[in-house]
C-alpha cells in the first residue's frame, strides 16, 4: 500500500468515528428515557433531602440496635448465672 491509500483509510476511520460519536451524543443521550429504565432495573430514584433523612434514620436505628444488643447480653449473663445456681428438683404426684 502506498501513502495515499493509508491516508484515505485513516481519514475514513476518523470520519466514521466522528459520525458514530455525533449520533450517540445527539440521539442516544436522552435523560427522559433513562429514568424509567432505572426503575425497571430495580433502582429507586430519591431526592437528596430525603436521602439525608434516610441516612439519619438509619444511624438512629443502628444506635438503638447496638443498645438493645448490649441489654440483651446483660440479660443473657443474668440468666446464665441463675441457671448455674439453680438446683434440679423433682416433683412426684401420688394418686
């Protein structure tokens, strides 16, 4: 191949890539089409204010969960100590 053939081939590739880019830029980048697609795929669109509110609620619930776990551990220790000190009793019923 001579230089002229290589030059025309490279110009053709450049023009083809520019056409593909412009088509994608003008016709495929429609935001109205992307929102329903996100919902179909299982995503939920949330405003930033509500997202911050959800994060605060999650932080509060996690704090409450850790507190309840601590209380539960304390109760388990008490019941384990009680069960160790408790003696087994037998009850007989006479007719």
